[in-house]
């Protein structure tokens, strides 16, 4: 992930798990190292990331019970595979569902600041806002893939890491 203008953002290794009607799934076992400028940590939780089919403007992470957020969806440019590396630009807005079921839209202030400071084009602003509204509604309603679909992929990741 980068931020707009090719600014560095999160980088981490993940395992390709497979695909379904929702898109491609990659897994990050507990112990995965996440790095970005100013922050570096090793996760005490496992998670899977959905790269949505159809070039949707978000990446959805589904985490096990050890993470604060059960679901964390970054609004992004449509992700693209580049020789085994997934690349996308983070557009600040996030939809979060905590383990207790609380759902909210996060980082609206950061989005407002960055759209000016980094010069997001109007079509990128519209794409991020539309994607955030759609994802927020889907997470709140528990529509697929926010309906427990990720459980089978978390199970698959668990089987891989136990080997």
C-alpha cells in the first residue's frame, strides 16, 4: 500500500489462500510483521484480506478474536496484482466493525485533509466516498462478504499455519 503521490504506507507479507465469488483471499497469520513509516509491529492476531472481484475501491480485512477490529475495510484505489505483489493506494477512509459489533466510518478528518494536501482528483474523491458509503451499509446490514463468509478463509489460514 502507498498513500497518494507514491508515499510509502503499509507493507506486509501474506499468503495467497484462494478465490471465491467475492474475489481473492490472502492470509496473514499471527506473528505477521506490519511496517509503515513511523510504525512497525508484529500482530498478535490472524487475519484474512479480501481483494474484491470487479476492481472495487476497497480492501477488506477480517480478523480473528484477538484483534480489536473484527472487520477493517480500507477505501483504496482498485487493487492490482503485480508479479505476486498486491498494490493499492490507501485513500484514508476506513469502515470498522469492532468485536462487540460497533460499526463506524473512520478517518474522515484525515481524508478531508489529504484530499487537499495531496491533491486527490475529484473522481478519486467521489470513488472513495461512494465506496465508503456502500461498504458501511453492507457491513451494518451483514451482507456478504460481511456475513461470516471470511470464517472459512480464517480456518484455511489456520490449517496452513499449523502445518
